[in-house]
């Protein structure tokens, strides 16, 4: 009888140790996930604070709205596929989203760009650099009055009314 109590106590103690190990492991894992999420959010907020754009010139051509954009912040802008151009035409159907087109073809509701004097980080809009953007509208008739804006991948937005 005494042996059965010792075996039962040993099994019970082992089960308690296993449950405690699993519980502590899951708590530590959850703490690590929360810590990493907080760090990522802090880095994203810091990136937003250092990002700034200005639209310095707008011109309408036969097929596109041509913008001159200057990176006036201290953050490098490089994620162009996640950067959108928005155009609000007066009297139109509201905002139209223009998505990035890397092939530089005149596809309606798309935009493409070229960076001036792109020597330091090719293909990235460095602080102080200027980018010429062409936003191709769908019809052959240019909009008369409109608002155009550009929104980067981290949510920084610049706009102007023409």
C-alpha cells in the first residue's frame, strides 16, 4: 500500500511540473510576441514621423496628370507598389485610386515615376530627391478641376488642388 502512495505522489508531482512548464512557456511566448509587436509599432511610428512629401508642381497633359514630388523628410521612400495616387475630379464620381505600374506603360488608373539624379540609392526616393510622377487617367479628355494626392506605404499623405 505504501508503494502505491509513493507512485501516485510521484506521478502527481510530474504532472504538476509538466503543467507548470507548459504554462510558463506559453506565458513567456506570449510576452515575446507582445514585445515584438510593440517594437514593430514603434518603428512604424518613427518612420511616419520622419516621412514627408511635397507636391511642388502639377501639370495636365493629353493622357496623364504629371506631378513633381519632393521627399522633404528624412526617411527613404522605396515601397512604390504600396504607394497610391488618388485623384478627385470636380463633378466626377469621387476619388479614383491609381496604382503603381512598374512597366511605365499608359494603363488607365495607374501611375509610374522616374527619380531625378538617382545616384545614392537607385530606385528609391532619398531625402531631398525629386520624382516625376505620371498618373494616367482613363479618357482622352483631361480633367479641368481636380485634387490629386499621393499616399505612401506608411500612411503619409500629400495633396494639392488644381
